DNA sequence: CTAATTGATAACCCATAGGCATTAAATAGT
DNA sequence: ACTATTTAATGCCTATGGGTTATCAATTAG
C-alpha cells in the first residue's frame, strides 16, 4: 500500500489487455512474466478494482478493465502527441512571435517577413502592434514583444539591434509649390521654408538626420509643426502649412495632393532596424531573426 | 539515460510550474528540495526540452514548459475522472456528471436537469460547482467539468454550445422609487439613472445586451457599480445606489426591499446556454445533454 | 559587507522493480 | 488415467534509482 499509479503500469496494462496472455505480454515488454504479474496485481490494488479475470488458462478483461483500456489508450496517445508538439516548440517551428513596428515600417519589411514566416513555418502564430520607438524598446525589454522595428541608433545593452532596411530621404511639397522635380537643384533652395517633422522624442534618429541634412546645406530649419503620424504630416503639407522631409518609402500607400522629390545626392539615409532581447528564450525568435537577416 | 517518463514527474512538474519556487513546491509535495531538483532535471533530459528558466533567484516557465503545463493538467484531470468512473463502474453505477453553473442559472434549469437525471438515471452521480463563465469554459476545456451553464454567445471551437433557456429582462428599482409597474412606460424614463450591472468580463454577453437595450431607448447608461453577485446588486439597489437590469428569472429566491418591472416590450432576451467539450469521453455526458435538449 | 535565501551537487541509504527458481493449477496427448 | 506441457502466482534475491542530509555557489536584501 501507499503505492502510486505510474505510466509504467499503463504500458504494462495495455500489453496484457491486448495480448490477453501474461507471458507473451511480458516478452513484448522485455521483462519477466513474474514481474509483470506483480505489477498488474499492484495496479489493481491501487485502483481498488479487478481488471482481469484469470482462470489459469485464459485471461480476459472485466468491464472495468475494458473501460480503463479505452481511457488509458486515449491518455497514452495524447501524451505521444504532446511530446511531438513539444519537440516542434523546442525547435521553434511552432509557437508565437510578437512583433512591434513603427507606422513607417509597414511598407515593405514587415509584410515581407510575415509572408515568409507563414510560408516556411505555418505553425507559427504572429501578432502585430503599432508602437513608438520608445514603447517598443520597453516592451521588448519586458518580454512583451519578441521583435521590434525601430528607427534608433542605440538601444540598451540587453538588446540586440540590426539594420534591415535603408532608404533615401524625400522632400514633400504641396502640389502648387514653385519647385518641381526638374527645377530642384539642392536643399539650399529650401532654406526659408518652414518644416513639418516627426516629433523628436518619437524618433530622435530621424530628427537628427533631418537636422544634419539642413546643416550640410548651410542652414538651420524653422520647424513649424511636429507629428507622430505620416498621414498628419502629409495633410499639413497639402494645406500649405509647411514642407516635410521623410523616408522615401513612406510615400507609398497614401493618395494625396502632394509631390515628392527624392534627395538622391544626400549622404544621409533613413534606416530601419530590428531589435530583440539577447536572452529572449522564445525559440521562434531565432527563425524570425534569421529570416530577416539572411535575405535570400 | 534510459529513464522513462512517469506520472510522478507530472505531479512534480505541476507543483513547480504553479509555485515557480523549488523549495515551496518540494514542501507541498512532501519531499526534499534536492530530490525535486533532480526529478525535474531528469524530466527535462527525458523530454529533451528545457522547461524552466532558473536564474538563482527566479524560476519561470519556457514556452515549451508553458505548453506542457496545459497538456499535463489535462492529462491529470482526465486521469482523475477515469479513476472516479472506474470506481462507479465497479460499484455497478454508470458514471458521474460534473456540472458547472453561473449563480444566475440555478433558478430553474439546473435543478430541473438534476431532478430528471435522478429519475431517469438513478445511478449517475452528479457534482455541482458555481463558477464564472470564463472559469467554466476553461474547466470544460481541461476536462474538469462535463457540462457548463453559461451566458455566452461564442465559445472556443472545441466546445459545443446550445441555448437552453430564454428569459426577458427586468428593471430592479428601490421600493421608494417614483416609478411603478403602472407608471412605467419605457426605458427612456430611466435615462438619467445610474446603473449597477454584472461586470463585463464576468458576462460580456449580458453586458452587451444591457447596453443595447439602453441604446435602443436612445441613451448611454451611466454605470456606477459592477458586481458578480446578484445578491450584491440587489443590496446596492435597495440602498439607493442605482438601479439594475437583470434576467427576470433571477428575482426568485431573494427576499429584498426592491421592486421589479419586467421589460415585456423589449426585444433583447437573456439566454442561458449549455456547453460541453465535443470530444469529451464521459459516456454519461450524452444522457445529460439529451435530457436537456429533448425537453419532454 | 554580512546575512539570508535561492537552486544545484555530492554522497549515502533503502525501498522496490524486476530477475530467477519454483509451485499450483489447468489443459492436451497418449 | 497419467504424464507432459503450459499457464499465472509466490518466494526470495539483487541492484537500480528515488529520496535523504549536508553542503556549495550564486544572488539579493539590509
């Protein structure tokens, strides 16, 4: 007494229930017949129910034993399934990847990653959250996100950061502006305009780059408005409230009454980076990062 | 190596996964901490997967461990059920039915089912648990309950759901309120009252319906208090802290200083549904469901 | 910097799963 | 009827490994 039911009992029980023959069952289990006899007997004592009827020449299941056989088979099958699934999770081919992104990163990189993830690992579930640079860094640090897409130069030392996309800048002008693609010669022509920019604390890197572009052209820009939404910035430009400088790829996906002039000769580039926590244990993360960095 | 997974490992694993603390888990299991450490380590070797992250001061589950916890809970619950059924079969009975219910479902449907079950199948044992909608869904999913009585519109796809009772709504007013059965003309008269409702996460369906009743009357209700107990709601109304809208049948069984006005002309109805797991293996479940749905 | 608390290791002990030998009962063959 | 054969159960023994105590190393709190 005081014994505990174990999975061993289940395997032995199934063998006997299928063979209906102790010696054969014992052979199949690679143990001795007396050992098997004792384990089955013990099992019956633990469950306080007779499972087999043995009359010295024939073994058969009692109703209780027959019911138990079905349930034990179910449990063992479920367990096997669980082990297989566990292996998949361990390898990272199943699980969840929580992704954060800046509004301005949706144009190419993130959709591309999602498509390739679904193709290669259909069992991985993804979730998306649009968040600011700062909120993403915090979320990744706190293990609320696995991956973040940010425009930042430096991040806390717990995080890894890798550039994934580089982009030129473009000037955004109202349709009726005097300058055009052909008449535009350089930033100097814009030194008296007032500028609409992304807020400095929303994306300090972007802000610095715009400043440095103007500095290279020999002036300091007047900044009239700041916003965190590309949509807002375009609308302000449309209404003649100023001009803007944005990462070129942002112009896709909007249908507005503005014109874009790409700054091809400017050395500054807008870069988008992925961040993740170095000691994040989510095995899925590795696949995500690989897929992003080893572009094929 | 060559070790086998046993039920013992499962029990130990669940203890650690719940406590997230080896010493406390060991105490709960009445074994020593080193023994527990070794068994968990062994389990990880058998499954070839890390289940916990321990950094000397904090224990947490890996994604694999978290998945395994759910499955192991299911297996252990199912095993408990099997043992119970086995005992009943041995005693010549046909099985057990574990029922969960919302407090507000006891008035008619559940007692009715219990009486008819005992008449038709005197050998079926029943057990009852009062649980929230959410807790019932989880319990049914994990094989802790066979039947649940909930107020929900949608449930996970593993579950079946069927409406069993439909009810009008009633307004609950303090005894001294100016409105009465005869002077009540419509919900519009209540647009300036503050409302006491069941919490949204306790019963989202109920919450939505109340909102829609008020919306139909052309106002958005001020919600002053939320509770999960009908008793509490009645007491709050009694003390002039607001008025409530409840399923009509709930008014039975309480003796309180409030008055009820049934909303006969309102299209919204409170409905109670049964849920069960589609692949539940309890042989008795079918009898219970049939008795409920094929009302005689 | 000390004290306290964590999980992991090491060495030991003994409970028990499983082995071998044997027995008792049931059947088959002559 | 009497072996010969085969069944599951019993008795005894061994050794694997689960669980113990003592201790360590790492981390945190004061």
